[in-house]
C-alpha cells in the first residue's frame, strides 16, 4: 500500500504541475524573454508580443490538459489499488510517459496559433 501511495503522488505531480504552471503562464508570464524558463521556441521568442501570446495560449492549454489528465490518472491508479508493486510501478511509469507525451504535443497547437496570429518576423497579422 505504501508504494501505491508513493506512485499515486508521483503520477499526480505531472498534471498538477501542468495546471500550476499553466495558471502561472496565464497570469504572470516571465517578464523577460530568456533561454531558461518559459515557453521557449524560436517563434515565441521573436518579441514581447509573441512571448506573451505564447505563454497565455500555452498556459490555457496546459490548465485544460492538466485537469483532463487528472481524471484518467486517478481512475487507472484506483484499478491498481492492492496490486503487486511491480504492476503498480509499471503502469505508473506508463502513465507518466503518456502524460509527458501530452505535454510535448501541446507545442503543436501553440506554434500553430502563433503562426496564425503573427508573421515570420513576429509582427501581428491583421
């Protein structure tokens, strides 16, 4: 039971962190364009407008994704309650990989929205 609780906390860290960072990006994106923290792609780093747009868009997407990921994560972990530690560990690891893939794929809609709203130089399209 102890390992199940540990894995339950671990697999919830990704969606909860996603929600938290999403809210942070929406309300308070990094002030300066930097190469350390934030949504950093060549398009998002063109200027202050693309930087703020990308953080707001990605933040909203991350809040939705994080909240959506919580439900199947809890359901899967409840099915694993009382199972062997190897089974819990294997499925917990698979859950973490799936969650990470969802986060990585959030880049595509964010970049699409950037290109829809800004030209290649970072100027807002009319």
